[in-house]
């Protein structure tokens, strides 16, 4: 039998990045609930607050790396470059918080350490690092897909006498100008950092585990006339984005790579190489690069030919050339391969010459060479998707920790709810869509808002997906992922970047259009797959 107890607030949102900001607006300003958002950072922005490393930017074109829910805001907010740098994105998010007066319900410098569901009261109790707790009826985790820092345990790590920094916690006052810099990692963050750091560091040493397929970004200034044209077309642009696959604001190709001549393939690859953007190169050239081995090999061969063309030193070019599938998260940068032609940049392949230890002076590799640094940068990415959930003491029914549910890898229903965790929602939870994130965040927040609104109107006390629905969604995501080549490459998308982490499917790979269609279908069928318990049932009447 449940007893009733008045919670501190109707809903708690954990995190104040893109997801948390919009969720707070939706629940408080649109649904009229009392809400508190708890953010561990000293400001809003989430990923965009913490990642202040040189070169940090979105690699989605700026015109679709924003919210679309407020048409006036779309018209008012300008941009001047094709991609948005970290300060631009942060300023935009701060503006949205101010515009909707969200700041008064966001508690900064507040790290959540635990959340537990009480089956007697049907309330969540959320605990923070300073020992205080807060209760609510609903809990929404906007923890961030890429937020849990992954720091490899390299011997001697704590002995380094220079500045040791992870890109996800870049200090405001760290300037690398004129410094000897070492960087470990060449993923999306690493490649951005390398291009920027090479311009200011006196010397840059790159420790590369896996060579990357990287295409140009095509970044550059955007004039006001183009901004105005885009604004005129925003209705059509967002319609296309919401019904596309990756939501990057370009038309995805419907042509199969092998249906055209080799000459035509090269022409299409070159055209998209010149336009720039990693997702465009993978999904805008041909329809089957992510699924057909032959098409994939053609795209990979084209990028490899570019590396050979661009990089002057044959040995460096060899180390930079990937030999595996082109099936990780697509990367793009301004002049990534060109950077290795600079006299102040050295590349160390740690597959061929592993790091033996970090020393007080720098890094010693297995060939016995010690390279000395003033600053050592870990661009080693994130324990993505589920890392932040596992890091806190998150307990659902029966006091069971989330880890007990996720022994075979993280699962969810629809990427936004979890059996055994009533009234708890996740923005960008496991097995959500693999896309440009703001449009997916909006789709999820809108849907969660509608479901909570329905529950409020109908006197529903708890909302919880069934295990059957969750298992079916997990099977669907597995099935779709396995029709692609992505699982065949070692990548953070499947947890391969974290030692000991079980390889698991963590995304719905069929695209945002298909995902939104599924959400609409579930809602239309009376929130199929969810158990909605009414007040009276909960009270044992």
C-alpha cells in the first residue's frame, strides 16, 4: 500500500545542457510544474561549459545546431561561421536560459551523487555531493551522452610535474602558447585540439592509438545574406531535419555507391570532400557506405588516397592511414592531415610504440625514449552514454542499482525510460537515436512532456515501461545496428574505448525520422509498452 507525501518539487532535472535546459522550460513554463534543475558545473551548458579546450567546436553545421521550438529565437539569433565554436554555443545556451528566466530554478555547482525511488510514497529522493537531498514525483536525467570523463590508467600518471589536463575539464586560465605539449587521443576532440594546438604550441607530440578517417569540415565565414536566406527557409529546413536519418541539415543520398561508375564515385566523393562535413561524406555521398562493405571500401580508399596526397613525410602518412572499416563516428576538421606537415608536430603510433609510463618530465615509450612536456593533454574521450548513470547511486524498485539491470550493457525503452525505474526519464539514454543531438533532444523532451502532461491530467501516479517492451526495443536496436558496419569497428559508440567495458549496442541507428515515427506510434496507441498506474490503484483502493 502506498502512502502519500508531499514532494519538495514536482520534477527534478539532472543537468543543464541542451537537454536539461529545454526539459526545465517544458515542465515549468509549458506544463506549470514546480521544477528544480541540478547542474554540477559552475554555469549552464553541460558539455559546452566543460569542454573549453583550444579548437572546441560543434562539427554539426551551426544552422541546425540549435533549438527549433521557438520560431522567434530562430529568427533573432545570428551566426557568422559555418560551425559554432564552443564560446558561441555556450553564449547561445546562456541566452536561452535568460530568455525563459530558467536560471532561478537551476542550482549550479551541485553534483548529484544518488537517486532512489521509494515504493511507499512513489517519490524520488535525489542526493547531492554536499549531503543534501530533494524529493520529487518525476526524475529526468539530462546527464549528457558525452559527459563522463574517460581517463586511462597509465603507470606514473600522478607523477607528472607539468600540467596534466583532460579536455573535458579544461581550466579557464590554461594557455598552451609557446609550451611543449603532448596529447593522447585522436578522436573527435583530439583531432580538433591537434589542429588548434599546433598553431600555438612550441612543439606538439600526438600519441595516436587508432588512425582516423577524417574529412575537411569546410568551415569558414558565413555572410549575412546566407544567414537571411537560411532564416527564410527554416520551416522547410526543420521539416527535412526531423524526417531525415542523421538530422544534419543536408539531403541524404539515395544512390548506391556501386550503381555508378568508378569515375562518378570519385567525382561525388571529391565534391563532398570539397563541401566538407564528416556526416555529409558518410551519408550524403551514397546511401550504403555505412552498410555495404564494397561501398565502405570505396569511401575509405578515397580518404586514404587524400592522406597520401596531403602528408609530405611517407612514414607519417603511413602511421596516419587507417586500414580498418570507415565505420566510427564520422570526423571532420580544418586541415587535420595538413597539420602533420608542420615542423613542430610529431606523431607517435602507440600501437607500434606503446606508452610505457608517464614520468615527472613527460612520457616514456617502450623504445626507451622520454619526451618532455610542459602540458600533457588527455583527449581520451568519454565513458559515453551510460557512464554517468553508473557513476551515481541510482536505484529503482526494490533498491536495485542501475548496474544490476545493465550487466549485459545498458538498455532502455525508446532511449528514454527504463523498466524498474518508475517516473524516471532519460534524455539521450541508451539506444536513443544516433544523430545531430539537438533535434533528437527536442523530440525526446517534447514526447516526455506530452506523456507527463497526459499523466497529470488523468491522475496517473506512476509511469513505467514493461520489461517486455524494453527487451523488444533492445532487440530492435541490436537488429538495426547489425545491418550496419558500425559494430565491426572498435569505437566509443559501442563502448570499446573504455578498458573492461562490455561491447554493447547503445544507439538506435535507423535515424531520427524513423525514431520520431516510433514515438508517435507509441503515444497514439495509448503509450503502448508503458504501465500507467492511477492514484486510486496506487493507494490500494
